């Protein structure tokens, strides 16, 4: 959430390329057997919101002796497109951050090599969307509209809770969304509206949102940190939109980084506007260090990484032995009935729906 999603890294770190200490597999022995020096680095390509604690990455290094270089490549949609363009000669060894909204695009373009991760039995079968194991589930999250509690309290206005509410006159010029062509939260929100209103009804809904003053930006970072009035970044940039497409797990971010920490999260979640997202990692076709890449994927679903992930990327772990931290369970929101969509339907309609959305909203 993606993902995944209000990721802590996106709130507190600049965009770019970061080098982190971490992992590797048994390629040291391979180097001794062949006489070829074993790679000492494994490169993880990701969207901008990937983050992991130094302690966990150091454990990865202790286990394997490799260093992980993290190459951040923009929002999820942009990052996937870059890997498609470099297919066969990838930027790294493993890609993290392709989600169920973009999965078919990545698989159809052959950017991944099959690998069945060690420990995969701890991941529910329902999340393993690719039976060929070209990708491994890493996290889940719910893409939802978030609201600035203070704004609505000051206006003595109840915050919206459903898709229908967002099109009502009292919420005119309040909502900012992400472009679904460039942003996975934006695409997830579009798919949520298609699931809610059906193939024949979602376009009429977006016409209503456009008439009601919806604003569109290219990325989650821009929407949440600069346009949204309820975020730490938004306050610095004086954002004036109290409604934003983000994640059900975004409120803990605001609590964690507020000084002093509030007892109640300053942002809320419109629980009737959510779409369930699952993020995956895969071994890139043409990886220079495939053995290190396999070890890295194994580590991403290890208990050590899964336990660390919620407070690093503010998404839900996928393994059944992971433990959520108290801050996450206290201030996050559990969505009981998110909108979902079968991967085959997403694959059949995604590109056409994006084109139609662009014509409706941006032109």
C-alpha cells in the first residue's frame, strides 16, 4: 500500500537513489567454484516509498554477506514502466512495488524470472496471484480517501465516508487525487470507482467529481505532502485540500512524526472509499546477481522484515506469523469490506479505463 500507501519514507526522506546495507545468498561459494569473483552487491529497484530499518538490513548483511543497493525510480507506475523499457537489461536484480493494479502489465512484458521464495507457505494462497511465482507477495494495504479532521471540525462539517459523498456539493473543491496513469494509488482509486459503479457507471461518477472540483496531480507524494492540508508535508507547503487519496494506514504516520505525539491521529479515513492493494517483488529477467536476488526475496518475506515493515512503509505484512506494532493497530484503520477486482478484469480494462479517465478528467 502500496504500497502500498502512506509510506514513512515518502514523508521524511527526499526522493532519489539510496544505498543501504543488506543481503545476499550463497553466491560466494559459486564464485569459489567457478573462479569468478562473486558479486558483493544486490540491487533492489523500487518505487520511492520503499524503506527498511538499518537494523533489519544489517541483519540481512550478517546472514548473507552482501550489500543491498536500493534504486528508487519514482511512483509505482513510473517505476514499472522503466523496467519494461529496460527489459532484459534491468537496472537491478529485484523489483519491489508492482501491485495488483499493474501486475498483468509487468507479467505480460516478461520483466520477471520465476522463483518460488523460501517461506512462501506462510503467505495466504489468496495473495499469490501468479501461480508461476514470477512475483512474491510482500505487503497489502487499502487505498482510501483520507481527511483532515481539524478542517472538518472547524467547518462543523461531517467528513465524507463513501464514494457518493465525495460528489456532494458540500465537498466541492476539497478532494485531490493522483493520475492513474502515473500513480498506483491513483489507479487503485479509479479501480475502486469502477468496482463500485460498474463498467457503465464509473464514467458518470467521474463527471460528477470533475464538476465538483476534483484536483489531479501526478504522484502520491505531491498529493499528500503538498496539496493535502492534513499532512506534515502539507502544512509546510500550505496545502488547502482536506481530502486526499492515500491509505487506511496513513494516520499512524502523522502520529509517529508529530512532536509531541498526539493521543488521536489528526487524519481520518473515509472507510467507504477503499480499494485493496497487494504489492509484490520479483527477480528481474537479466539480473546480474540472480542468486543474491533470490536471497533478497526470501528475506522480504522473513519474519524479521515483515515485522519491521509496518512502521517503515505503513502497510500490512502478508505472512501469518508477523506481528503488528501497537502504534499501527491503535491509529490505523481496518477496512472490513474494501472494493476488489479480479486481476483478469484489471488486465482487460486497465489501459482503456485510463484513456477514458484522461479524456473525462484532464481534457
